[in-house]
C-alpha cells in the first residue's frame, strides 16, 4: 500500500534533515516539497520507518508492506498546487509499476486512528480519487436526504457503521476514534453522526472491501 503523511515542519529542508538523521529513527521513501520537487530518500525495495504502530485491514506491520510519502505541509493549511501535481504523477507511477489499487492509498490517520492526523482535513482526497489514485464514495449526501432531526443514532446503526468501516479497512477498539479518522478523510467539519456517514461507510465497504493479507 501507499501511506501519505504531512511533515508538520517549517520547511522541506528541515523535514529532509530529520528524515535522514539516524538519531530520530524515522524515514520515508519519498518527500515532496511544496514547490513540487520530489526527493527519494529510501529505495522502494527497502523498508522505511514512516508508519509506526497501527493497521489497515489484516496488515499490522504497515512499514513492511507500504511505501511512505511525506508531504511538505504544516497540517493546518491547504496543500500547494505544485505539490499535489507532483504527488499525482508520483502516485500514478508507483501504482502502475507495483500494481497497487487506489483503495490501498491511505492516510497515516487511516491506519493509526487517534494517534495520527496526517495528511489532515485539508488534503484533497476527492481530487486524487477523480484521477484514479485514491477512492471516494459515490455520493456525498443520502438520497433522499432526510431532515437532520429524523436520524437517530441507534445502537443498530452505530454497529452497522463500525462493521462497514472495518470492512473498508479501519481498525481500532474505540468506535469514536475510528469514526473520527473516517470523518477526517471523507467528511471533515461535519457535525454529529448522521445518515450520510452510514451511507458513505456502507458504500465504501461494498465497493472496496479490504482483502486478506
């Protein structure tokens, strides 16, 4: 799979120095500058220490099963257009060469709910999905859309939500933590759990069920 991160550092140079410093024991395969420059730090055939503890579907050692891409962004601002253009080209090349399907392009927050928040709510997942480089639900709103007051978050609906998110790939013992990771990626800024969440989660689960390791 491919795991996307933001650097949360002042500059690309500072991030590069940290990723190359042995004492920090962190690394990634690629680092993309906000100006669009792509820097390869680790050969794709080698294991990079970018993911840490977490899981996606049955994969619990994500470092050994993924290519890590760090993006030069503080986490609280939109991503620069040259960076996203360069990322699209890089992802297209990696996915084509290695036969990785778009549903296996995930964020650090997806595989480590509650521990990590990158690439964050400003990352343009839908734009990547339009290019076939990630996935997005087929609908953003339920059809027909019921009044917000009509939706009740019953235990049965909550169980359906968690079952769908687990089928899609999320892992975690705390439902609210997993729900927050899902929201960060697919519905940042939305309010309380509603019918749209359930529809989106079940759509993703039906179209992109995680496959056995």
